[in-house]
C-alpha cells in the first residue's frame, strides 16, 4: 500500500502514538521549566554559580541520548521512567541559560525603584525581575521543546511511549512492505507536533509578553 493508504488504515494508532509523544514532551517540559527557572533564580546573582549551572546542564546535553537511556534502564527499568528522566535532563540547558541571562539583563534601576517603594526581595523577583526575564525564558522553553521532540523518539529504545516506536519498527523491518511508511509516518508526525508546539509558544508569547517588551 502507498503512504496515504497506510495513514488511512492506521490513523487510530498514529493518533494514539502522537498523543503519547506530545504528552511526554509536554510533561517533561513543565518539569524542566520549573527546575530550570529555579536553578536560574538561585544562581544568576553569582558569576561562578551561574557558570557552574550552565556548565553542568551543558555537560548533560553532550551525553548521547541513546547512551543516557541505556544507562538509566538498569536503574529505573523500561518504559516511562527513563523517558521522563532523560527528557527532563536534556531540556534544562536552554532554560537555565536563558533564565540566568534574562534575570541578569533586568535594568538595575527598575530593581532599585522596586526596592525604594518597599518591595521585599521575593516581591521584586516575582513582580519585576521574572516578568521582565520572561521573553528569554520563553525562548529557552521553545528551543528545549524542539530538541525534546526529536530526542523523545529515541525513548522507543527503552519501550517508551510515542512516535519513535513507529520509526524503530520500520527500521527493524526494512525490506517489508510498510517499513518505509512507518518511518515516514513517525518522522512526519514528530515534525507536525514540533510545529504545533512552536505555534502554541508564539501565541503564549503574544498573550503574556507586553507589546512594549516585545518591541
């Protein structure tokens, strides 16, 4: 059968795999964002601490994804756990780096003004610094999401959820009638999901970033 016939006959399974793929990436991005922003908040005031945080998260990113998942399997087993841990760790670097850069880039005069009207350090952080640092943080989240969309496909090696299962099944059955269709469907599905997520981030940016800051 051709590719379109394959899609028509397998659309239910494809939708299920696409949902699982998107869900895994979304949940891991939420966790990575929370951890990344907290690390950025904890380290941006110190040059050495910020450099250490960036170095640590960049070192994680140098580990090949297949090796990372392979190392996690003996510890946490197959399936969802190694997928979640690996994706969360890989998603940290752009968020941590952009959070540090964004927070350091806040105009000191605005922070001094907030201090002058009696704001506490926590209030300044939540009401002045983080909102002004949000555009670069959101950019880091977008970059991380695009990376994790592709890396999540490798999770199929550990029986993880998502479209990677289609790609691995197709590669394992090269020469069969539907092998190419499986690889192509999984690859195109990941591309479509990445574009949809990026469009959602653009919308979030328009809704959460004041026009003056965007300009």
